[in-house]
C-alpha cells in the first residue's frame, strides 16, 4: 500500500473527498494514488495539509 492511500485511509477520507479538495475527478485522483499519474507540487501541499503529514513522509518511497 502506498503512503498516500495509507494516510488517506487513516484519516477516513474517501477518494472522492480528496479529489474534491484537489479540484480533480475521483478517477483522476485514483490514477494518481495508484501511481499511474503524478501529483503536481500544489496538490502535494494540499495532501500534506489535509492528511497532516509532511510531504517527505507521504512520498518517502521516492527517495
């Protein structure tokens, strides 16, 4: 399981709710969460704030 999904689940936030915060469709969000598409930097900041987790922790598998 990737870190974004792990923290989203931990915070009881649905993909649809997260997609709405990012201003994208649920389908687009799902592709990003699965790694088929990349998150934009501004989306990363929204994820960080919404999930209350530092970006480095969210994307640590990229290090």
